[in-house]
């Protein structure tokens, strides 16, 4: 049985979401650091920060992919196999 918190989100999904958020913040920070280094004329340091920014951007992309497939090649929590959100009103299903 999967452990879920009071919001219905599994711990691994929550951790992936946190990783995504942190990686995006760090990528943004590195972009700012690179601009500061460029403004100071230090292209070597600016290049370092751009490389680190690319790494964080890659990590964020991977976390986003994993969240999109539920972390294990399955639909995310709250989404049925047919793609509709589990809590969503299916509307008129009489002709399905």
C-alpha cells in the first residue's frame, strides 16, 4: 500500500515536486550569478554559472518528466487511465 499524506499525494511525488521547484530556483539563481560575473568582466566564472544552470535545468526537466508519468511509468495520482481527473465530473456518460 502506498503511503499518502492528507492531500492524497504520495511521498515520492511530493519529493519530485520539491526537487523540481528547487532545481528551477537554483537554475534561476545561477543565471543571475552569470549575469553578475559577465558585468564584472569575469567570463570564466560566468561560464561556470551557465554550466551549473544547464545542469539544474536538466534536473528540473527530468523531475518534470517523472512527475508526468507518476514517477514510475504510470499516470500521475488523481488521473484515471483514460486521462480524466479522478475527481472530475464525467458529464453525460449515457452514450459512452
